[in-house]
C-alpha cells in the first residue's frame, strides 16, 4: 500500500459538526485550499472549508427562547424542531442567513468540482455510481459480491470512503478490484474534490465502472454531488422500514434503492411493502431492487442495472 500524506485540520461544519480531522487519501499530495472566509491551509486533498448542508421544504414556525441559548422551534405537537428556517438546521451563535451564505458558497464550489469529475468520466466513457447508506447496511459486502460476479464483464475500480482505516479497501482488493481508500477523519461524507483526486490515482480503463462507497451516513452525502451518474441508496432489512421518512433528502436524491439482506426477512418483522411505499412517497420515481449478498437473490438484476449504465456511458 502506498503511503499517506497527513495534516490535521480544525475547521468544523457549522451544521453537523464534521471537520477535516485527519483526512488522507492513498498516495496523496498536499495542496493549498482556500476557505470561504479567505483563510487557507495545506492538506492532503481532503475537504477543506467549513460547510453547511442544505435542506428543503421547511418553513418558519413560532420560536421560544431556550434557557441554554439559541431558540426552540415549537410546533403544536409539543416536540422540538431545529430543522426549520431557511438553513434547515440550527447552529448555536450563528444566524440562519450566515448559515445559508456558507452553504451556498461551499456547495457551489463542490458543484464545480463535481462538474469537472463528470466531464472527465464522460470523456473516458466511465459509469460512476455513488453508494450511500447508514453504517452496517452491507455496502462493502454487496460490493465484494458484485466484484466477484462481475469478473471479466467490465473494467472496475472502487473509491472507498470511511472516517478511518483502510479495512474496506483491503477487502475490495482481496475480491479482485483496484481500490483507493479516502479517510475523512471527522468528516461525515465524501466531496467532489476528494473523489477527483482519488480518481487520479486509479488506472481505470476506458468504458469502465467506478463504484464510490460513501461514508456511512444518511444525511450529509445527500447534498454533495460527486460527479456520479446516479446515487444508489442502500437500506438493509435489519433497519427500520421508516428510514425513507426519517431521512427523506437521501431517498429523494437517489435513483435506486437497494433493499439488502433480504435472506433475513423470515426472521424479522420488517414490512417490505411499507418501506417501498415510504420510499416512493418521498421519491415517486425511485427504482427498488431487493438483493442478498449471501443467497445471491436479486444480484443479477443489480448487475444488469450496472451493465446498462456502463453500456450507455461507453456510447457517450
């Protein structure tokens, strides 16, 4: 494994609390990154500036002063709601307007990197997929099974995102595919800048398949375009069937939902029909597949979906 270049960062996200921590990319080279406030630092191609994550579909409600500072957003149901207001989030000591300005600045810069990635993928005829889920949904196991079944069909590479360790990249390599690990430290998601630099370290042939395994998180990755053709949200049947309603932005941003671990359904009370109903309530156009990396159920449908994407990318 090639060495890491590592520098600690101190910037924290104004909404979710993520920061650079110890961001590292295999074989990384340092560079200067300039923040929205004009300050700059050098780091290993990790995500730099503080960022806020956009949420849509919220409106103002009457506020009550909170004795510990800030405001409680109270509704008639008696619960506390901090996702109201134009920023869709709450940060102690920061106005909604300031949060929105930071969000717009950072996301516009990310989108520029994403557009550059997308152009490069298009020029190379590469089909890129962004796999998103909560921790423990079975993303890496699904990838390993997919790689084993795809051998000889398409050139293939994987970008692995985790806060720490190279465990998943090592599992991918053991399955027979090249992989680059991106450790985000305190960061809670991959961004387009990270993906672009990771892609530079891969040797993926023209017309290949790029699978990006994002950090396990159903919130922040929904807002960050990586230049991928599709987001694929993975939900295991060992989780609650109401996840699409709890984390609507992720399911709204995804084109395909993979229900994993369906071999366990006889042992669970998971309501598959209700889960699919909830997902389509959030995103009426979302496609759904039920798969098992253990039994192989549904895997050929999933691989066929990838194959169609690869063929389309090759045609340009």
